[in-house]
């Protein structure tokens, strides 16, 4: 169940080139800790970070599913395997 205490990764101000490494490292760390739901904050201005984050999530075999937070389109909720 997603709560305010769910692990978050805030990518505001990050370069697109770093997104791949940051997201995959965050996923790996949370898998090791046994977390099943995480949140990636990418903002909602130009969708450049959103598209890059979603591409990385599609390619990561540890991700069961992901979706935009309906209450905040600047966040993606990720369910880990």
C-alpha cells in the first residue's frame, strides 16, 4: 500500500543522461530492502523526464508494473516484483 513513507526518488533538476543510472540503482536498492512499491518524482512540465523514466522502467526486469499517480501526474508509482 502506497503511503507517504514509501521510498521516493526525486529527479527534479537531474539531467536526462543520469536518469537510467539513478532509476536502476534506486530499484536495485529497494529490491534488496524488500520494498514492493516505490515512487519516482519526475515533474510534469515538459514530459522529457517522464518519458525517460518510463522507458527505463519498461526495460527493467525487476518492475512488475508502473503508472502515473492520478492525484499527481508528476509522480510515477512503481510496483516491484
